[in-house]
């Protein structure tokens, strides 16, 4: 099911791949005993894709929009944790995670704008 949705839906694929990268980064954080940040980041980063996936089975257009809004909130929270990691001493480099979550946030924003437009027409 997931493999089929990823082939058909770019945001599902993108958020799933991002979650995998975030899991790897969180594992690095845990090795460095950064447990609190690792758990917060793991929850928000994987929450993006989980909500995007949930939205694919929304009961209505407004339910879809609601779930995508939650995904966008999770993306914003993830960006916050990644910026903290980047700016704090003793944390592993965040690599391209910040760029990737910013890209996801932009795409989610465009999806929300177009979904709201079609809901009102």
C-alpha cells in the first residue's frame, strides 16, 4: 500500500524519505546522549509523513486540509529542533535535513493553498 502511494504521490514519497533520514540523525543524537532532543525531533519529523499519509484517506476535503495543516505544523516544529541542533555545541551536523524540511514545508503550503481554493469553488 505505502509503496503504491509513494509511486503515485510525491509528497508521500518525500516525507517518507525525510523520515528515514531523520531517524538516522536521531540515532546519532542518541549515541551522543542527546536523548531529549532526539525524541522531540523523532516525534515531529516522523509526524510529518504520518499526517500526510493519513490525509490520503481523509473523509472530506476539510479533513484532508486539517491533516495537511497538522503535517505543516510538524514540519515547522522539526525545523525548530534542527536549527537548535545546528546552532548548539556538541551536536552532529544536520546535513541537508534543514533544506529538505524547508522544501517539504513549501510543498505543504502549496497543497494547502490549492486545496483551500478548490474547497471554496
